[in-house]
């Protein structure tokens, strides 16, 4: 059974104008820029209590406390919530993850991978639900990435801290193992594609409070890390890797601190943001020579370990311990 203990604080962005969040009572709120001022919009529904959400392509997808899935979309002139009708034999226990084709991916409370194939009908969310079961007898606990890191590939964290790959085109599973020094935490990751070397990286939180990177070298004949974006990093292999092009890289953690929340808020393809155990915001950025940790402190009240979200390359949003939204703004010269 899925025994994931990770907590989702519910932050997502849409169209560089809206930040969505879930309140402690299960209501959904939107912080919206109307071209003049920031305003709040309440999307509360008496039909469910939200626990996690994802905004994508004009729609808002929500996982509810009772294991159901709901979608906020416009029908005619009205915004409405539509039940995605999870099969009665399953209950969703993870945040919604959406791939580029609009397919929804979840983990169920029984540790299965579930896929919702979208319907073309305006008043129906899922044409079909597909149960991809448990691969290798492992209980699945979180979807780390859905086709952002690699097209048609879904990356899932198992309860034993291993990372699994599901090829949605070939319907095949692969076990990518884990770093030799730690396990993978059941959270969403951040995918970064380096266009110069064609290398791809998936940044993930470890159970030890460190940042780890799964690097896929774009050149099949090479096994070393590509030059440029990922150069000069200490790396180590792991059992379970299907080919030598895959590498696990240890980014550690800030001095005298540990990372508590998953990485997010990617800007300029070289900066990631995350929150530490004491509520401090840290940036992990590439200065063209090496990776560097930079502390941003916090805005008076410590920050919750929610995954940060970026509206664009200047606006990064976080959630404070008093449940207020806070923003870190880059003015072009300084934060």
C-alpha cells in the first residue's frame, strides 16, 4: 500500500499571470494579475476538499482528499468543476501530473500508476482510465516527471526510494535504481534540457535532505558528463542503470542545513529554488563554471517546504508558514 509521507502544499502557475494554491481547509485560491493589480479569486467547491493541484493549458487539475480528481474549466461562459470519475476500484493519492498531450498521471493508494486519457467532449474529462499496475513488485508513491524530462517517458518514485521509468509509447518499464548514497524522496522533480550538449537532467530531492541530479548524456558513445552545463560535477553510478549514459550526481545541501522541500522555480535553465528545514530559501545556480548554493533568507516569516513556482524568469513564488504567499523578484540587477 502507498505509505508516502510527503506533504503537498499546492502551488502551480498558469500563463504567467496566475498562481494557484490550496488552503488548509481544502479550498482552491488563485492569485491573478489583471494587468493592473494582483487580486484573489476563490475557486472553492463544496463537492470536495482539495489537497494538491496542477494548472496546465487553461485547466486546473485537483486531487481531492477522498481520492477523487476534479478539473476546473470553462463551459460556455461559466467556470465549473467537473469530476474526472476515477474508477471505483482506485483512489488517487498523488498530485496530478500532466504531460504535453494532456494525459493525467497519478499514483493510487494501492501503489499503482494510473493514466487518464483525455476526452474530446467538453463535459467529460477522461475518455479512459488505464491501470499500469505495479512494476517489478514495487509500490509506487509519487510521479516525479511526466514527459518533461523525456518525451513519452513518465518517471515514478517507488516506496524503496528507487526511480522507475515508464515508456508510455512502448508500454515498457525500466528500473533506474537510485544513487548509491541515498534514496529518492516521493516528490516532483525539475527537468532541465541543455541544448548545447543535448544532455538532460532531472533534479530530485533525496530522503537525506540533499539535492540529486539524474543526468542523461545526449551522446550514446560517451559515458562522461557533457561539458558546459553539467561540467565539473562529482558523479557516481548506481546499480539498476540500464546504460552507461545515465549518471547520478550529488549536489549535497547548503552548509549546516538540509533541504526539506522539492526543487522548483526553474529560471533561465540554470537556477533552481528550494526550501530548507529552517524555512530558508536557497538557490542552486550554475555560474558558468560551477554549481553554487545561494541563500535568499525568508520574508520575515519562515517559508514552508512547498515546491516554489516561477511565473517567468523574474517572479518566484513561495508559501510562508503563516500560509501567505510571498514573492522573490529579480529586477534585472538584483533580487
